[in-house]
C-alpha cells in the first residue's frame, strides 16, 4: 500500500504555493538591508541635531523673503554684461579643456588598469586602479586649493583641478568599458599574432567609442557646474565673480551671475543631449 509522503518544512504540499523564505534567506537579506538603512537614516537625523524649528520660523522666512526680493532685480547694464560674457566664456573654456585633459590622462591610465583577456597578466592593474581612486577621491575644490599654491589665482589652477579629478572618474569608467568589450574581434586578431596595440586600436576601441563619448559628454556637463563653483576659491570664471559680488552683498549683480550660470548649464546640457542622440543613431 502506497503512503502519501508528509510535507517537510522545506517544501509545501502544493507546489503552486511555496513556503515563505526563512528569516535570513537570500530574499529576506534585502529586507534586512533596507531596514538597516532606515535605522541608519534615523540615527543620522538624531545625531546631527538639525534646527528644524529655526528653519521654518517666521523670522527665518522673513529674512529669506528679503534676500529673494533683492535677487529679483538683476543688473543688465552693458558694462557688467560684457564682463559676464567674458567670465562665461572663461568658465566654458575651463570645463572643455579640463575634460580634454581628463580624457587623455584617464585613457592612458585606463589601459594598464584593465585586463583585456584571460592571458593578460595585468601587472599594473592594481597600482593603476589605486591611482585612479586617489585622483577621484579628492574633490575639485580641494585640488584647486592645492594647485593655487603652485599655479596662482586664475583659470589655470581650476582647469588642472577639473582635469585631475575627472581623469580619476573617466579612467575608472574607461577601464570598465575596455574590460567589458566584446572579445570576438580581439581574439581573432590575437590568434593571428597581431600585437596588443593594434588589437586595441582596430578591435577594442571601435566597439567602445560610443560608450566613451557618452561618459565624456556626461562629465563635461558636470565640469560646467564644477567650473562655476571653482571660482569661489580663486579658480577664475563665473565663480570668482560670484564670490566677489556676494562678498560685497551686491545682490543685483549676484542675481545676474546666477542667471548666466543657469543659461550656461542649460546650453551645455542641450548640446550634450543632442550629441548623445547623434552618437546612438
């Protein structure tokens, strides 16, 4: 006589209705991770001692309203607009030159930082990755403050700061793109005895150029914003004008500079978006 097996704790009688996972099953680990993040967020708010009552007080709202009212009268005098135009071009040039420096330096470091195939020893992968981590871990403002000692005030220090920080970011992205490139074409050339340099130039690079260009355009957008801020520490461009006029509480001129920053960022975003659309056609 056949006996019906009793259901165990690991499986249900009806396969359509499986038992819930254990408390620390893989599917529940994500729940515990989210729960830990929530606790960490609550603890962060509690330890920072944020002054919410002061932020939403009547006095704070009154001061903020007065400040916004002063910004509502921008200065569009021809003399100031001419200075603003020169500073905008300087900011744009800083971002473009800094991005170009970052692309060249990042690609040079990305090559030894990537393992192109299984037989690649990649002796310099560790040191190259460590260098990329060091470059991108230091913010642009800190780079600019350090380079001001050697390069002095002006756009040169800001351009170098953008280039060094962005090189660390792009170098890491470029290295990942090189390692994840489809290996078929490179393998075919390698079996025929073609050198690694020519393999990269004729097989790997053509496949990853759209991805590299997309990363470059995205970082150029970020560098426009960063270049506007670098002027606060003497890096030139719109940021230097902003720091100067805000320090003198000239709110009308400050408002005009902020409008120029918004227009410049919007213009670069539009150009970058159009370029990416053209690349993927």
